[in-house]
């Protein structure tokens, strides 16, 4: 069996054997794991009978894994009593003073059937105290040094038996002296380690631990300087806690330094093992990338020892030597043990500090809670109330402590917190509730958590937040309702319903039926809502018996006249008595339980169109300025909806009247055009008869006059035909015979009709049409459009100009026909006006133009009637381009 003195930390054997029982004085799992993995012997006994409470694996292995936990030392390990250890335990327990023993012999049976062996130990017994400072146990920490003692005895026996020469005796004496010196050094280190362990048990801070470790480590190793650096893993850097032996400048330079490979301290952490450098040559060979040279710093050797807490490295011990060193196994073992003791002490100091400040932190933490906080036992009695809770509950903590919630507050059972606390007590699960609390008359959000002896409660007054949320929801719902229909009566009923109960128990809307009229206002109640149908019936009866006097100056009538909101935050019974018209009126108001009212005007475009009334009744709630602002916002949206609905209704009426007038105009034009054509046709017929000489011979002068009459008759007849055609388009009686039309052929027909006119003005008339262009159109209507556009181009182009007619297919579905001229052009602001009826560009009283100004208007309507369009672009003084688009045909 390997002695604990020869074990190294972190071996598989130690890691596989847990503590036999949790150590009740140690609450941290990591510290427990450190005890389990320590190579030294560790044992804890409790009480005057020294009952085993803890024994780590090395101790249990030494005793042959006996079942000792929970049994007194006298019964579990009788050889301890026989060796005198029991008397030592009694002395430590009663005196409270630690005991340090060197080379303590003890007879031990390692296995139940095995022989009794004599073992030697260096042992320290440290008293353990309870919260009141009384000794209630003992911590034992020991090292098995049997191998050292046996080796020394064997050497002494061998030296006595040897018969050697003087030189051999001298050599043997030197060797034995060296061995004795080495053993003494080892024993000295063990004694120092035991004393250091005792001192570490009293260290209560990392700095105190560092002082003990550095002082003891320097003395035991003979190092010239040492330091303890804590590892800040998240920042990947070290922070020096204490140094000893280093100059001030050097210590300050390395106050913090990074964790990086290639440096001994960092490698000790990364490898999780001791790093020893015995000379400058070893430094240069093992750490060539290190930035500092040992010699420059005045040191020849160096050691870095990782300090662990469980599986986590938390610090590094560093030792520097001004002379080269020969680090033997004993030194390595000592340093390993020193690192383990340092880790235990640091963790113990952390736990001590945490425990010392736990109450203070808890009190400070409770003080930082800005929300109301209270604690209850399982009977729902107050056990803690912070100042914020006192203020919200309206009672001092001294009055609440030890009293039940429902005992202090009659309405507590109606509060959502009360139900939530009961649920958490019953289920042991956290609960979160929100609701209106009648205890404080506010909306409350509460988070309830289970506690060992009851529950804790954190709650907030969320009235303002709930108001904002309810207001936003109400206004959003109202906006949806108001935009859903132009029937404002329907939408206002939806708004009144949405306002209950967020903004009141009642909501009514009255609209002015005769806005702008002289005399008393005529009001129409378009909406009233309450969730209880019986209350609605009572309200209708109340309104019937006591209608609002809209000619008065008070209440809703005053709001309607002045346009100023009115709010009564709380209505007292005295106010009801003062406002009652008679005893029955007062009785009905009391029955309806009026307790607060808001009346706001519905104002749109500076005009008051009605009033919105909100009432609190059976809920007992009041109003404040925030409620008034929401009511005004709601009324503003409702007023805009009413005004928009009325504007739309007026616009619809005006549109219908305009359409009727336009239809009458078109019908008049159609009738008049028809009536005018009859006499004009007669004039044309009789003119031809006279010109033919049927009524007698005609002189040349008379023939000239008759030709002038005929031309005037034809011109006037053309104008009347245009008016008649436009009238037909407006009345929708034009019929289209749609089919495939060959565009180049239609263009040729139009060219033949306008060619004489073009030649008379010396114009060039050019056709530039792609072959095979086919459109879906009425052939007659297409020729009429082309004739109108080309005739205009000829008419408005100065003599010697050029008119080009082109046709192209654009894509698979559209064909374009363009008429381009070099005429006078059209101003940009008139490009749309020329397609309006009776409009001619440049026409005035002093420059009358030919025609009615209907040609382009008729042409565009015809194009659009066939699924196309007619547009123009122009540059004044350079000419114009008219583009006719129609669906492609021929597919």
C-alpha cells in the first residue's frame, strides 16, 4: 500500500474514492472534493466521545477500509486509545489548544485478518468551534512517515554491523550524515507543514492565507522570494495577492500579467502540474520564448505550483532562488502538499468570508429592493415588510408583523395576491398574478416565491402601466371600429362598447342632429352601453323620465355649448342631493350608484358635433387627469369619424346631383344636335337643286353663292355631328364592333382622305408603318380617330411642313400608331387639356379656330372604349407626337 506521504494530487486512485460521508461543517462541494483528493490523512471527530464524522480515502485505506463513521474512536479504532491518541484528543477537546505530534508510533492492523503493524505519524489536531465559539469537534491532519523511520533504523543497524576501514567508515558516515540530514530536512518540512496547516486553519482571508503560505514556503524550501497570484480565468490573467522577497519595483511590474503559453507560471496552470526550473540553462531550454531572463532578475532557479479547488485551478504559488537548485522528489512532494493546503485554505477562507457577510449581504440586498416586498409564514402571517410595502399597504410594519393578511385587510380575499399566495403555499411552486386589488384600490402585479417557512412576495403598483395598456387597446379598438364603416351610428355604438369597462361602467354618445342651425340644439343619442342588460333598461327609464335639458348651461349641455371637457373625479352623496330634481330622481341616481363622470365634446374642424359621456358606478372607481386625456383622445377620433361620414354623405349627394346634371346636358345636346341636322340637311338638298338648275338657269355669281352656302352647310353639319357623337359617348350608347384591323390599310384610307388638304398646304404626308401590324379595334372608330388626329396635324402645321404616320408592335400585346408633325406644338401645361371637350389651344375671340374642340376628346374616349389610349407629347415651335395604343391582334 502506497503511503499518503508518497502520493501525488489528482491520481486516479484518490479521485475514484469519495468521502465516506459529507462533512457537515463544509457546505461547498468543491471543498469536499479537495478533502477527498488530498494525499494527507484527514479525519474529523465530534463531541466528547470523539465520534467519527469524516475520514478521507487515505485514512480509510490505512485502517483497512473499516466502517468507522458514526462510531466513537474508542470502539472503532481501539489501537488509537492504546497508543495514547485518545488522551491527546481529550486534551485538545477540553483545552481548546491545538496539538502537534512528531513521529507518533501506533500499532495498526491494516486488514481484519492481517498482522499488527507499527506505523509512525506526524499529526496535528486542531479544535473545531461552533457558532458560539465552543469546541465541538477536532480536525486531524497527518502524514505517514513510517518509511522514513524504518529507513533510518535500517541504516543505523547496518552501520553498527559493518566492519569497514576507516575510509569506508568515513564515507559511510558522510553518506549516513547526508541521509540523516535529508531525513531531518524532510522531517523539518513535515513539521513546518503541520505548523503551517495549523496556522492556515486560522486564516480567514486570501491575503492572510498568502502570508502564511509564503512565510512557511520560504522557510521550508529555502527560496529567496515567493508570490501568490490568483487566476482570473474569465480575463485570462493573474493578479498578485502577496509577494515576499521581491523588490518593490519588480512586484509592482508583475501586479497583473497574462495567462499565456511558454511561461512557467502559465504552464503550471495549463498542464495542472508543478513546473520546476533548476538553472538558467534549464530556463532557456524549457522556456525560450519567455520575455524575462532569470539572470537579469537576479535568480538562478524557479518553481511554480498550481493551487486547485476541486477541478478548478484558482491560483499559482511561485518561488525564486538566487542559487541553482536540485529539486528532489521530497521537495516536489512538499510543494504539491503545500499547493493542496493553500487550495484548501483559500476555499475555507472564501466560505468563511461568504458566511461572515451572508447576513449583511442579505440585509443589504433587501434594502436594495425598490419594489414593495413582504414575507409570510405558512399561516399567512406577516414576517417581514419593507418600507415600500408599508407605504403601498398604508400600514406600518410594526402593526403588520405577526398578523394574518385577512385579519388586517377585510377585502384581502378578493385580492389576486391572496389567491396567488395560497397557491404557492399549497403547490410549492412560484406564482405570478396581476389584477385589481381592493385592499389598496390599485392594479397590482405580484411575484410569489416559496420559502422554507412560508412565502415571499414582491409586488408592484402597475396602475399607470395598465391604464396605458388599456388606453392603447381601447383607442386601437375604437380606431378599428371607426374605420370599419361610414355609418357613424353603428361605429359609435362599437366605440361605446369598447370603452366599457376600461374607461367606465357606462358610456353614452349624443350627436348634434342639426349642426350649424339656429335655435336650440337637436340631440340624437346614438349609443349607450353597460354590460348589464337590466342596468341598460333602468338607464332608458331614467333618460325618459329626466331627459337632458340641452338648452341649459350645466353638465352635458354646457360642454356642448362651450366645447370644454368636464370631469367630476368623485361624486359624493351630497352632490347627488344638490343635483336631484326631486326625490325619485335622487333615488334613481343612488340606485345607479353614480360615483364619477367625464363628459367631453366631439369636436371636428373647430365645430362641436356631439358629446361623449363616461360614468363610474358600481365599480367604485374614480377618474383622474390621465383618464380625461384618454377620453378626449377617444372623443376626438369619434368626432373625426362622424365628420368624415357626413362629408362623405354630402359628397355622395353632390356627386349624384352632378351626374344627373351632366346626364341632362348630354341628353339636351343629343336632342338639339338631332333637331338641328334636319333643317341643315334640307338646306343642303335645296342648295344642290338650285345649283343643278332645276328651278331655272343660274348665273355664275349665283353659282358661286350657292357653293358658299353648300360649304357652310357641310361645315356646320360636321360640327353638329361631332357634338352628337360626343353626346353618344357620354351617355354610353356608342357600340363597338371589335375585330382584327390591318393598321397599314387603315392608315392608307385616311391618307387618301386628307391628301388634298395636305397638298393644298404643301405638306409632306409620309407613311412609316411596319408590315403586318394588326390591332383589335372597331375599323370605323379606328379610322375616325386617325382622321381626327391627322386632320389636326395638317391644320396646325404651317405650310411646307411634314406629317409622318407610323405603326409598330410593342411586345406581344400592344401596338402603337404615332402621328408626328412639325407644327406649332402644344405647351406642356395644355397637353392634358386638349383632350377635354370644347378646348382648342390658342383659340381666342380675336383668333377663332375651326371646329368644336371635340375631336381629340372623342378620339381619346373611342380609344379607351376599345381597351387602348391616346396621349400626346410636344415641344412648342417644333411639333407634336400623338400616340394611339391598342391591343395587338392577329394571334
